[in-house]
């Protein structure tokens, strides 16, 4: 999950590494600050799929997305912040 569309290039690099490992990848955009409820709905959707999941949160200027996801799921969460 990326915090904004401007994080796309960075997320595409992460996608490539994950796919090289044989993982299925879906990229979603959701801001923990602007659309917290929407972010939590995305998390809930993936939790309902009854599959193994790792959430990767990518945010360019904030450290809020990863902790919001991590605090609302039992699945593992990795987060990256960059400027």
C-alpha cells in the first residue's frame, strides 16, 4: 500500500523484487492521514481472503501509514519511508 501515487516508482521496484521471489503482488494507494477509514477497509479486505499476507507500506514524507496498518492487523507489516 502506498501513501500516494507519487510513490509508484519506488513501489514498482519493490514489486519486481517480490515477483522475482515468486510472490503475488497487488499495489494499492491509500493515505493513512487523509483516508484512514479507506486504508482500514483495504486491510480488512485482504484479511478476509484467508491467504498468507504481508503488507508493505510505502510513504514518501510520513511515517503514519505503516504504524496505522500494523496497529490494525495481525499480519506482518513492513514499512518504508523515504524523501
